[in-house]
């Protein structure tokens, strides 16, 4: 959630409200959402190129290694989907608008903070590799975190100011005071600890005349949080004279926090204070406002679910799911992070939010390319009826299955209505989806991605899904997709296999160190910070990430008929693919980069051949030789995804007796159209 102005207020009074602690040999409950944002934004990582996931992985690993060195046992709790009541929708839309503005600023060389699209999935994969215990709640996790921390009597690590309101037995450690990079050793021992600052609610209440702790939830909703932002509250604040206490030179929010706390400290309990608030409002508004304030104050009470049962026995129950009758396998997969909150939002609310990336704001948003994949996902979720009951659905007359999507349009947001693909209910019943044969699940996935199984046969298992997604991408991408974009993307995919080769004992003995040399060459190819962003490249790679994201979600929903790819180090690095694009346009070629490592050259060939088979012919034409049909499309504004031109050209081939391969172009007349693919 978050209370406006509270965190800066308590930090300004750090000496009164915080205690210096030396954290070691303890459990700690970590707000996962706050942590991965903090680690990405505060580690000097590139923000414009769509995610340096390998560098982010290094940071996350170092963070948890610091905890392990101090015998701190972390339990990570992740937010799930939107609250089933949807009361936070306006706040989420406001944040989506803010993110669009920041993404635009980053795209033109300015500042801003926009998380890469797949950061959550990368974070979860790192947790799994490090064997860090984690759970994904069904909706917002704050109350569950508070309840678990008090059950285990351990501190909470977050940056959310709501934890200044919760009565935590062992306190709240803000992330900005958690010095995990500066571990110290206890004098005279080898025991390590992490210096941190810990907030205790008792200190805040003591500062305000030993005010009753139960008044603080009312303070939170009066001050304004993610759930309550009533204009009528401004009426109350304008009428009541808030005592500031000591003179303050701080801003308006600081004054409001200080004044409200001083004012509330006069009351003995929330009922008395709430009555006083309502007396300042028009009579006709009091009932509605009271009901809203009371329900919002309940957000600060102990959660009914018990996460300790999940961590100890693997069982997670959430009151929000009691009336939904969701299939048990779906609930279990959500809790284990095997399904995204995107799925629960679509399933329960029939609404999803498509997050903006650093893309070209003058073009349609990058998520448009993956719409057909989402429609299949929605089609599978529609087949949850009659297993999923939703009051809002029940009140509607029978209608075609549709979902709403909150998406970017220019530099604003809009809600679009999307039809779900109609799938046979007797075959794709959500409750029995896991019982389908592997062949059936794989067939639906590959048909959605428009790729044949035979194309993927030469591709290593770990790269089958990314390559299948890339086949879909080249069929649906805009005209701005060029050959060097595809080449850079596929070269980037080699980094993971190369690292595996480098770590193998036969690297130098058998390969002569070629894999290591190529690995170093690719690392040097990364675009340096401050390099001007190529918006066309950025947009097509954003489109690829959108395709990969939805391909991942569909694959997960189908219980992974293709292996889930390693996103942490082995697939996509934004700085690398953007840097490779520049090299391929200027000085380098694929052949020159791969000449020292025949194994990498052969793997690249397999990846390229698979995607080439699905790509439009003009992707391989020399510059200036545009297919006439494509030229006509560009003039009329028709996208290549609407009128796909294919190729049967054997565009790349090995030369016998040579360690290098060349692009072979079949002779094509200037005015000859390439054949259409069926």
C-alpha cells in the first residue's frame, strides 16, 4: 500500500523512531516486491535497454549471500494479483500513467525508473536457484507479512511505509538503512552481522504522548493510502485545525502527517476519533464515508491466512479465494510462483494490466504483438466455468467471453476489450488441464506460437521456448524489424551455453579456449552507459519480450510442455543485444564473431535456421531492395502481421570445408514478389 509522506517523516526523525541493530542469526521476512525494485534501481543497472538480467542476477545473489554469511534466514513474500474487490484500481491506473511518463523520459535520454518486463520472473528463478524460501500471495502481501513476522517474532525488511503502522514485535527494517553491502564482524569473533536501522511503533506512539496504537490505522486512511483518496477528506482537513506542535519548515505532506498525529493523540480510541472526523462532514456523506474508512482500517489487522503453514507444510489458504472455487492446482501453482499474478487477475477480475516498457511512444504499444497469445490464455481461463464463481460475472447476462486490458495508447492509458479464443470446453477444462497429455499441451502451445515441432528438433531443450517465441515474433513484428536485430538477439542467446562450455574441463584442452574468447568478446560488445538509444531497436526488442512473457505464461498454464528457459543469465541482456546491433551495423559480422568457436557457430546456425523458416522474405533482402508487396503495405499502413509474406529461401548454408558460414541470397528480380506462406 503506502501512506503518503509517512516514510520521509519518520526518516526525518530517525533518532527518535529508529534503533541501530546488528542483524545476525535470525529469521527475516522480506517484502519481495520492494526488494527486487530496490536492488535493480539502486545497483547502477541499465534502465533503457529492457533489462540487464544477468547483472541483476549477480546483485540478487550477492544480497542473499550476505544474509547467509550472517546466518540470517530469509523468507520472501511476494504480492499476488489485484485485490478481489478491485478497490485499488484507480491507484494502479495512476501508477501506469506515471510509468508511461518515466518510460518516455528514459527513451529520449532523460531520467526515470521503469522495471524491466521480466524482472519478477528473473527474481523468482534466482530464489529457486539459491533455495530461498518464498511464497506468492493471492493478492497484496502486507498483512500476511506482518502476521508471519509476529508469529516468528522476527523483523520485516521492506520499503513500504505501511509497516510503520503495523504493530511488529521485532520491528521494521527499511531497505534504505539495511547495509548488506557493508557486513561487519563482531569484535573478537568471526561472526558477521549486517548493520541496519529498525523502526518500532512504540517509539512513534511515545513521541506523540503515548498515543493509542489502535488509532494509527485511522491515521493511515486519513493521511491517504493506495485504497483511500476521497475528495471529501479534504473537506475534513480544511475544517479541522491540525496542531503542528513544534514549528516545521517541511512541505505540505510533512505538515499533514505531523498535524494528524498530534490531533489523533488527543483521543483515547478509534471510535471517538472517527466520530469527530464524521462530525466535520456533511450529514448525507457520513454513512458512506464511515463504511469506507472502517473497511480500509481493517487492512491493518492481522491476516486470517497463515503463511507459516505454507513454509512448514506447503499448504496456503487465503480468505480471498474461499468464494472463487478456483481449481486446487491453480491455487497451489500461484502460491509457489509457478503461475503469474497476471493469470489470477484475468481469472478472477477478467482484467489485466499490461506494463509499459522503454519503447517508442509514437508506435502502438509493444504488447499488441502478443495479443493472439493472450487470447489463447484467456480462452483457457474462460473454461474455468462453472468452477470459478465471481459475483460480478454472475450478475451479467450470457455474453461472448471477453477480457479488459489496461494498456498504453500514445502517452496515456486506455482499457481495451479483448475476445478470448474459444476452445473446446470438454478438452480444455481448466480444472483438468494438468491431466491432458504432454502431446496435447505442447500442440496447443506450438499452434499458438505458429511454429512446427520439427523446426525445434535441432534446438537445445533449454532454448526451445525462446526460439519458438522468436519464430512467432518474426512473423508478427513491425516493418522496423531488421536482420541485424534477429542476429543480435540470437547471438545473445549463445551467452548461456558459452558460459557452460567455459566452465567445462575440456574447454581449453579440446576447444582451445575458443568459447572463453567468444564469451569475453560478447561481454565487451555490451552498449556502454550513456549511449544514445536506438528507438527502433528498443521497440522491436520490447515486442520480443512481450512475446516471451506471454509465451512463458501460456507454457506455465499448460504445465510447461516445453522446458522453462533460464532467464537469469542465459537468454537476454539488453545492453548486449543493443551493443551487438551497433557492431553488426558498423564493423562486425556474425561470421567474424563466431569464427573462434565452431560449437557456438553450429548452435547459432540451428537457432537461425528455425527462425528463418518463419520470417518474411524481405528480412533477408539487401538494403534498398524492398519487396513490392511490402512497399505497398507500408504505404497503406498494413502491418506485416496482418499480411504476412514468407520465404522458402535457404538463406543460410554451410560452405563445405569452411569454418565460417555466409548469407546466401537467391537471385530475386527487383519487381518480383516473394511467395506467400500458407
